[in-house]
C-alpha cells in the first residue's frame, strides 16, 4: 500500500485505481519519486543523495555484510516481528540485506537508484533473497506511505544529510503505527573513538590527505558540504514520541582495515558526502596532486597502512509512537 503522488490516495503498485497514475519500475526499483538525487542550492529543503557518490561508498568492502550491521539487523528483525520494516535511506543495504536474511518484510527506500542497485548486488553476492523486500526510489522528505502503516523505521546515517531533519522525523512519525518504533543506531558521523592500538601513522596520513585536498579546493572557493551533524534529535523526538528506550548490543570485535580497501578508494572517487559539490575535473587534478605528495613523503606503498581497531558495542535508541 503506497500513496499516489498524483492524487494522494492509497493504492497498490503499480497503478492507482483512483486516477490511473502508473509507477515505473526500473531495474526492480519502483520509482516513487522524480525528485532530483541531490539538492544543494535551493530556497527550500536541501539534501545530499549518493547517486554518484555511492559506487565507492564502501570501498572494496561493498559486498561485505559487516558483523555489527548483522547484529543491528537482527535487533530490527526482532522489533519488527511479522510487521513491516522501513529502511529509509537504505543505501547499499547494510541493514536491509542481513534483515532480509532473517525473513523480515522490508520496504527499502533511497533517493539513489545507484545505492539500491548496490544493495541488490550485495544480496546476490551473499546469496540472500530479496523476495520479501520492496525496493523504492523515494525522498525521505515525502514518504509515499499511508499514515499508521509501518511497524519499525531506521534512517541510518541519513538525517545529517538533510537541511530539515525535523521534517523527515515528522514523516516517520506519521507512517508509524501506534506502538511502532523509530530505531536509531547511535553512531555519530565524524566522531573519533579511542582504540587500544597504535594507529598514529594511519591517522596522520588520512588527516594529511584531507588537509591537502580541502586546502587546495578552498583556494577555488569550494568547501565541504555538511548539513545538521549537530541537530537536536532528542528535542525533536521527545516532542513527537510517547516512549523512549535505550539498549546496548554487545560487539567488541577486532578488525583491520587497509587504507587501500576503504578510505582511499572512497575519497578518490568522491565517495564522501562533503565532496558532493566538488567538480569532477577539479577533483581529479587535486586528488592526483595530493597522492603524489603523500607518495613522496610516505612511499608508494602508503596505501597498505591499516587501521586496527575494536568495534564498539552498538548503542541503540528506540522511540515508540
């Protein structure tokens, strides 16, 4: 059951019986929005989609189901039960794919067809069926679902990419059933975590790459694009939802990520959201210069340097309608 973008009535895909509007399905993805993938220059709502960013968002681990993501997805499946889980801003399927493995009924929505295609590839690579998943291109600012329809919602790593996150949270509240849950995985973009390992060289190289890259771009009046990393989620959600619960999922698992497998391919391919306004031709020139400087200082094998860490426990906040 979805909401028709033409007449506003509830209908079952693909044809609205009320007005005859038909929704296209491209590469198994229902096109429920024709909004732009990215809006960064507007008097109204602005947002960053990952249509061209997405291809290298996860570096060389794009088909990997991360251990912590699987644990979080298990919790979502438990909360959702036999109901419907809306993965709003599903991205490359980090939550949808392991939740689908649990048999959870899912609506996976994102403004980027590229990201949803990566989701499909991740599921196929891991031999996980998407028969219980509806894939939708949808704008989080206008969720094309009826009121009181969804049992659980996750909007993981999305709200900080939108200039008006309160509007998204209001939409989430609208589509949730009474007793439905808005679930947050409380990781903070840009937050550093103390690790019991010596990652000084890795961190030094990463910081130098960022510094050199943005220093040059600022000379061209191009600055990192950021929205609402510090908006008051608690104030917004407390005013809307009736109940709040916090739980902790135990992880504490050691990992090792080489620079060449994650950070480097991501920044070289404009895979960070703050690179969204960087022109591709200028990015290529600046990035080549940065890499040459880093190679001169650290050697050509600098990309073999790895970050060693321990995945922290997952702090989960649940707001219930």
